[in-house]
C-alpha cells in the first residue's frame, strides 16, 4: 500500500502543484491584507507559492516513504525555498506572523486537494498517514522560514549597530566638522545638528533613568570599552539644569561622571569628548559630577603630565622621606593653608590646632623644600602640586593623602 501512496504523491505533485499554487496566491491576497499592498508583487508571491508547494510535496513524499518525521537542519537544501521566502519577506518588511499565516493557508489548501484527489485511490489509513506527515512537514518548513526571517533581522541589527559605532567613532574623532557627516549623524542620533551640547563620560549610568532626569533635553548615548558616552542637546543657553540632573544621576548610581563645557553643535563633539574625559579623570573615583569648568587646574595637570610630575617633585616629594604620620599632618596643613588663602589663623581652625602650630609646620615644610612660606598668598605652584598629588600624578611613591 505504501508504494501506491508514493505513486499517488508523485503524480499529485506533478499534476497539481501549479493549481494549488494559483489557489494559494488568490487566497493569500484575499485573506492576508499585508499581501495586497506594494510590498509583495503577485509574481513574487506566485514564485514563492510554487517553490514552497513543490518542496512541501517533495518532503511529504520523503516522509511517507521513509516513515520518519521530517527533521530540521539549517543546512538542508530541502528547505532552501522556505529560507529564501523568510529572508525575502524580512527584507520587504512583511510581519512574520503574516508570513507564517500564509504557510498555514498553504498547508490547508494542500491537504484539501490531497483529500479531494486521494479519496478514490487511497484508504483511510493512508490518508491519515499523509495528513500527519503533511502537518509535520508544514511545521518544519515554517520553522525554517522563521529562522531565516530572524537571521535577516539580526543581520540588520548588527549592520545598524556597526553603522552607529562608526558614526560615534567619527564624531568623537572630529568628523562632525564635515557637513555631510554631521547631517547624517544628526538624523541617525535624532539630535539637532547645531544645538549647544554637553558631552558626558561615565564608567556606567542607568541611561533610561538619566534620560528621565534630563527630559526635555534631547540625548544620545553609546557604550564604549571605557564606559558610557552621551551627548545632551541643551534646550536653552544654560547648562545649569542639565548639570544638576547629571549630578543627581551620578550620585544615585554612586559613580563619577565627567561633563564638558558647552560646545557648539556636533562639529565640536570631539572637543567636548576630550573635555569630559579630563573632567572624569580629575574626579577620580568620587561619586558625583565633575564639570570641566570647575576642574580646570586638574585638567591642566592631566594635559601636561611632565609639568605635573615636576611640580610634585619640587613641592611635595621632599616630604616623602618623613614618617607617614608626620607627612600626613604636613600635607593636611598645606592643603588647608592653600584653601584658606594663606591665613594661618583660619588654617588652624580647619585642622584643629593652634596658629603657632600651623606656623611651625609651614617652617618645617620650608626647611624640607627650600621655599619660604609666609602669610602672603600661597604659591600657585604649591596649589597645583597638591592637586596633582591628590590625583596620583607625579613621581611620589606615597599614596595621595
């Protein structure tokens, strides 16, 4: 009986594939609205119907002849027609649900035609076997359609991500000065091309939460190896509101965040990026916002490591030979003395000692460095040296303190 069933399936495929395909084209266009539009032409649809109907009938005959359920193999050429359909419909933007619905329609029409033609030549058991195997074939074929469809979607996502990555790299490298590149970047990032910008750099941030805080400023973000980079298009001339929102986000996430001065448009994104990186480095590990304009001395030192090293060597390194406890007291006193504009009285209140103790400590520093420190304004070099030490710059082997 199996031989008779196979003979029937072979002749049925030869005689009925075109007829079933024509019915399927009409049914899909009538009952599946997506296929009525310009996305899929009738000739395209018919080609797909013919190739898939023929292949399904071939797979059905193989399954009935072997008695083995059809297997799914992403490399099996028997599913080439299904994979081609899945890829093409993904390219055309046809929803996957509509594509799979069309395959179910095809399975139903094939089954109805098999029953109509097979009732007179096959018994009930043979028809049941054909029906069981047919729907196994349709399911396996539909799975291959979905696999190809999703693979194409993933390839588009990867291509889009690659394009966005190249766009970001271009902006941060200065290509925003090219008018055409800047226009493309503005469109892809949904940012105004010429708006005043803040550039933000952080090791991490919750983008959704920070966007909520920054609304209604327009933003764009990218994750890079070294952390998160963002562009904030300001809605007005002041960065005060946006910086306050960024500071709140930084403290909520417990991370340092660097932000540039206001820069003019995407053409200056690279300048803003360098500024934000300097501000972040100046902030160190301390949570909160580092605004470049409030970290200019540190930015200067970071931009000139040789100068920073010389300042530390000249003003701070002579203290390294002291015991740790004495070194810490002297550095603390120097820092307070600089912060209080050279006033020994206010310094004494800050470090909780007598004014004369402050004077004696300054003399001790003068003995070690060879520079006399008086009640005049503290030397700028000393201020910079202490800042460099706090950031870990210079050649001193002792940790900042």
